[in-house]
C-alpha cells in the first residue's frame, strides 16, 4: 500500500490592488501677459512720502518727493574721471585702459536700468595726476566743512582737482571720481572705504576754471571694490541722483565690519559687490524710471485672490514691472520679477519673485528696505557675504504685514496672487 501523501492546504492569494499613481499638477509656462483680475488703484497712493518731511538740502531720500538739487535722473549728466597717484605709489600705463572701460560700463548700466532715460557721459584723464605728499600723509578727517570728522577727504580732493584742472575741461561736470593707483597701500588715506563728499548746499567747495563740482569720490583700496570699480561708481552715482544707502551702519561716521544689509545683495544701493547689480523697482519708481502704467498699486480696500502678471524687471516692454501694496502712509510691500539676464546675468538660477518692504520713516544707512524670506528658509546672515534665498517660485507663498503673496505661474512672466486687508 502506497504511503499517504500530505498535501499542503491551498493558499488563498488576495487579488492585486491597483494603486493610482500620484498626481502631480504641472503648471504650464506663462507665455502671454495676462491682465490683473482686480484693477489697480491710484498710483499716487504708492508714492509714499519721506517721513519726517525732507529738507530742501537733503541729498538722498527714501520716499517722495525726489530731491530737486541733485543730478537729474533723465537727460544727460556728465562726470569726470581723474587718475591719481602718489610719490610712494605711482600708477602704471596698463591701469589706464581698463579704468576707462569701467566708466563705459557705468554708462551702459544706467542706460539699461533707466530704459534709456538717463545718459551718463565722461571726461577722462589720460595720465595720472601726482599729488604732493605720500599716500599715508593725508588725513581724510581734517579740513572738512564745519570741522566735521567724517572721512570726506576734502583737502586731498581739493589738491587733486586743482592739479587736474590744468589738463582737463570740467565744463558741465556734475561730480568727479578719482581712481587711485593700485600701488597705493592699504594704510593710505583712502583706506578700505575710500572718501567722498557731496552736498546740495555749497557747490563752491570744489571749484574749477569751468565751474563748481557738486561731489567728489575717491576709490577705496579694498580689493573687492577694485575688482569691479564700475559697480562702485554706479553705486555712488546713485547717491548723486538722490538714492540712499540701503545697508545699516550703526555708526554713520565709520566704515566697519558691523555693517549689514537687510536687502542682502539684491540691489545695487544695498551692495555693489554681489552677483546682482539691479536697481530695485522702488528706487526706479522714485527716480521716475517706472511710469504709473508700470506700477500695480494695490487699492486701499481688502483684496482676496487678486492676480497680477509681472514683466521681469530687467526687460524692456509693456506691462506691470512691480506690485506695490501700501500698508500705511509710510510703509509698503513691493513684489518684482527677477531674471538672470542683463545687469543680473550673474544671479544664477531660473529667477522668480522678490518681495521686500519699504519704510520711508527711516532713512540713509538705517535699512529702509528689507527683503522678505519665505517660511522655512534659512536666509543666513544679512551681511556683505550673504546671499539670501529669497526668490519665490511657483507654489511659494509668504505673508508680510498682513499681505499674502503667492506665485501661481512663471515663464516669460510671473503671475502672483495677492490677498490683503484694508490699509491701516
């Protein structure tokens, strides 16, 4: 008899379950300019006044109205470049060509960011002017008007201008820039911060055969500035146009490492040494380089899910270049579209929406503009070396001052959604 065979019980196999793949919403690129879903308000509400009211003698402002005694922001403005060396620090011939080219970059920069409204021209020296004393003999805090101990370098500027006046024509020149020979030591009078003087009160301080000069700026000995002198000169010309420094200097009389920038490197008037060199939308609005037709001024009523399309700030063309959302009579939230093109070509990445606040109740070197960072991101220290990861991409949103901004779509343009309460 055959032995019994043990049969394993049948195994019941559960039927296969079909799992639907995760759905990823793909937002198509924005290739056409779309009108806002809610009309903008009167743009005069977005011309925040400087508070307290500016004096007629103020040379820089953070709010409206723009100074009237500064260099004009439209038309043609002429500056002078003087090459300077010292008995102990002679200049070299091979410095002249690149220095002249740097002034050409300044002119191209302002033509670009002003959309052709401002033309910068130059009178340039073709040889070094040698001053009488060694580079370490000049004290930039001595001889200033009113006995000021700021590092204006008035005595040195006066000597250079008198020497340059013998070989240069200063006709119609608003201000002068001094390029100091690269051989000048770090310990020279120019130091790490250079020297500068600008006033709307007394245009007779620096005189030439052709007339007075309003401003004088001496190149710093800092290597990071010498690597891109054009950016520093562009920054300083911004002051002659009436723009304030956007970094914070706790001690306005000193140049030191305690400075920091609430705007990071995102705009030229916060830092000229960063990857982006743009002039932000607020400053362009203040100078008249953005027209009312290019500003979406949020109306002073509550908004829910208002959608606005932004033309990238660096590009020419019609459409809104900025959204300005007034919070009260001196504070606003600004949103603008940034791209790694033109003056921002070294920015890297794909671009996105930059959001920052403007406070016109504080001023020069007090941090009047502050970049806003989406939740969950580490901006790092707000210093010259920082590069805050501030751009909003599709799906990103942030809330600041009771206003929520969300990026809906990107491509040739950026489209954002705004929700806000009424103005305070």
